[in-house]
C-alpha cells in the first residue's frame, strides 16, 4: 500500500485524546496514532492541547469545554475549516469527524474526503440536510446507526477500536458493578442504580455531568445516589479505567436510546469484564450474548443476569476484543475505505474529463 497523506479533522470541544470524558476525540486519537504507526503521513486538526505523533495543526488554544473563555465554539470550528481549505492541496484525503459542519465547503474543495458520523441520526431535522447533501461520502460506526438514514451515501461501516495494550485484563472476579460514561437520561444511570440495589450489590459510578444534564441529575439521580450501595466517583481518565473496569463484576449498560456504538462496551471487553446491557441501538452488534455479555430487556432480566455473571468467562471477553475491536483493525478498515474512495474519485474525474 502506498503512503497516503491524510488529514484527520477532530471536534475542538475536547483535546485529542481527551483528558477526561470524550468518545469521538478518543477514537480520532487511536485512529491517528495507528495510521502513523502504519507509515502514513497524517495531519491532525484539533485543539492546541492535543497530543499526537502526527503533525498537529492547533485550531484553538485548548479544548473548548475546559476553556472558561470560550463563549462561541462554532467560531473556532469555522476558522478551522478555513485552515483546512488553505492546506487542502497537501492531502490525498480529508477525514472529517465534525458531523455535517463542513458539507458546503467540501463540495467546493473537490478533494477526496469522507465523514464518520459519531452521533445519533434519529433527529428529524437531519433528514432534510442529508437529502440536500446526498452526495457526501459517509461512514457509520454501526449498522444500527444507519437505520434512520438508510438511503444516504454510505461508503463504509467501521467499528471503533482501542490500542491492544491500552487496557489490559486483570481477570479478577470483581467486587462491585460499574457504570462508566455520562449522567444523562439516555445512558440509563438511574436504571443501573435500580438494578444494583435490586441485586443487593455495590455500584460504582464514574461519570461526568454536563451542564445540560445538571437538572436531570439534581431532580432524579442525586437522591438515588444516596443509597448505601452506590458510590459516585466522578469523571476518570484513561489510566483509571483499567482498575475501575477490571475490578468490576460487570459493566452495567442499561441504555434508553439507540446508541450508535458505545465505546465503554469494548473498554470493558479489553479489561476482561463482561457487560449487562439493554438490547437497544448497537448493543447486539457489539456484544455477543452468552459469550462476553448478557443482553437483556428490563430490570428483572438484568438482575438475573448480574446474579449469574460468573457463567461468563473473562478470558473470552478479552479474546473477542482482540479479534474484533483493536485500533489496528479499525485503521485497516478505514484504509480500505480511503482507497476505495480515492478510486471512486479518480473514476469520476476521468469521466468528467472524457
């Protein structure tokens, strides 16, 4: 394979990788580093406090979520797009991770590019937008994510991956249940608490609270957290996840929405920790019922699953991770998409010139 010149364009809300919570920026980091290790020439457009072995183009002084001076994050993203335009001739392909923000400019650039959509696509407002930009080459992170927009220009589906040595397994039986992520209605933290209390098992919660979810936390979750079986840890960083997940009996993932992927599921797998998850969104694509998880439909089933979690072998959880969800596999899958897109663009160019 020839050496490609690739631009990775990350959101500026978090650094790459994020210091605490941040799924998209974390995936961009893993992908960027793996592409560099495979010998490709990678430029990363991201916040100035990002860390990478690629060439970094800082597009804000620091991650915008942690910058108290930032009042208009969109302004920084528009300025970033101009920098990309200014350098666009230097790249074989531009890989965007900023949703649809660049679509009008991408048509003008006429450079091979793809966009990975990291969020939910069930929002009704998106249908008209993607109808207008039906030519944009898109990559999904699960087949389930595509369901609301099945007729757009999907050019690939690439599951997320983690560096194989990022989270190593401990194979402990575990002494508590774990919830990791974000405190919000769709993530199911209140359901996780109810499951743990019903099962009579301790629950540790490592999660951030966004400003938009503060009211939900105060009105619904705070009182539930006062239960003696529940311990709220707050946000944790990458280094803390191995111990937090590795020492858990299981990860609880009782989501209330069509999760596009759910990075925490493969983080648990990497630690050798089984998952108890509700059958929504991407869950049946990522987890294997009876192998590395119990996929359930309600609290009663979840409680039974937790009480029988010892049936699942923790070594098997790690095996599935190594087989399906490493960063190496993710990068190789993206390279296939890149090359296919480059060939497609070359064919269109030749057709136009004929």
